């Protein structure tokens, strides 16, 4: 449960203002079909984060626990600092010939490659060595962040200052990194 909870919280917070959340807003505005967009986000995230958590889990037997602890601490603290630099919409092009679901699936899967939430999922997979728990938690975190963006995006962007969301996320990541060192 700890792996699911921590994965959910860290991915949810790190996704706020992320380029994939901005992509969800763009897709929702373009297609105005929340169900296929949410389905595309879910499948893309599930596949992407399963691979990421497996990669993290795969490396744990090859690295000593002390070295892994310091790598994880540095990674999480690095993510915390990275969160202070908000993402911008990179102008990802949506193609109408594939429809809302397939366009979302492909765009999300590609946009998530090398993204901070994917890299955080790799680190969480290494920390907890549980592909299923980390995949469930990180996917849940992505859905909790992106489904409201699809449904209520315009309302949220007018009311929540992203700089504060990024600051809270930064504190959480740095705290998680420090916990890796202390505990």
C-alpha cells in the first residue's frame, strides 16, 4: 500500500502543470470528447508506466542498497528542483485522421517518454521493487491529475496558480529524497 500511495501522490503532484497535462487540456478543447480522451490517457499511461516501473525494478538486484539509496535520494531531490521549472506546451500536433482516442493514446505515450513523471516512476520502481504497485499508483496519480484537466480544464487554469503547485511538488520530491537518506 505504501508503494501505491507514494506513487499516486508523487505522480499526481508532479503532473500538475506538466506538458502532458497541458496536452490533455489541448485535446479536450480540440475534440470535446472526454471519454475517448480519458481512455487514451489511461491506456498510454498504463503501458508507459508499467515499462518504467519494470525498468526501475529490474535494476535493483544489480546495485547495492547503499548506492541505490543515494541514487534515489539524488534523483528525487533533482526532481524537486526540476519541478521549480514549469513545463510549457511544446505545440504537440494532434492529427484528426486518428480520432480522439488514438490521437490521445499516441500523443500521451510519446509525450511521457523521458518526462519527469516517467522518470519518477522508474525511481519509484527501483525504490519499492514492485512493478504492479508502482504502476497502479503512478497510473492512478496521472488519472487523478489529467481527468479533471480534461473535464474542468478551463475552470482550473483560471483559479490555481501553477507556481504554487510546482512549489508544493518540489517540497514533496525533496522531502522524499531526504527520507531516502535518513531512513
